């Protein structure tokens, strides 16, 4: 991860249109709730194409807030931004109805404020915002999709 640039190797890294949306963060509970709502089996978070998937974190509360993730290789500073609105492709890769079901809980786009390493596995989330683990994956305020 490079601050102000994004994920090294990502096709959108360094592009001006993605300056404040260099990576995306999703609550794992969003997909679990969606699967229950749709009556499917477990849904694979990798198919959502989100950069980071957290468990027990009220991701929607991080909009407009600075926070940090540490995977054991140093802190990566991020700023939560606009919603990562789902696209119609979610109906194809996850399940019919996933596009609509993820509205308001598909995660947030974030700006990378520092260089660092994010890896698969446990991470520590640090923020000054009080988070409610019980609200992880809850539907946040709906924001119109911009193109």
C-alpha cells in the first residue's frame, strides 16, 4: 500500500478518480446477513472484490473518519469515505438479489494516508470512533450512486 496512491499493482492505483477511494473495506457480517436474507449458503467475500474484509467492525461508522489497520507489519493509516455501492454483477457472482441486498452495507471506499503492508490474516483496527461490534454489517445510510 502506498499513501496517496493505493494498492501497488491495482489497475486503479494512482488514478485521480480514485484518489479518495484507493481501497475498500467490508464487514464480513454483511455477507452473512445477506446470505440469511436470500436463503443461500455462505457467500465468498472474495467475490465482492473488496480489498479488506473485517469481522466485528462497524464499517459504516468509519465514513469520514481516520482509522488504522495493523496486520503485524506496521500501521496503515486510512480515511473512510463514500460507500462502496454494490453493482449488478453481485447478482451474478454471489446470488440473485445480492445487488439490492447489499445496498447500504457493501462497505466503504477509503483513502490510503500512509505506506504500509496489508496481508491476509488477523489485523488490529484502531479508531477514535466508538464502534459497536453488534452493528457490524448493519445497513448504513443510503447514498446515491455517483458515476
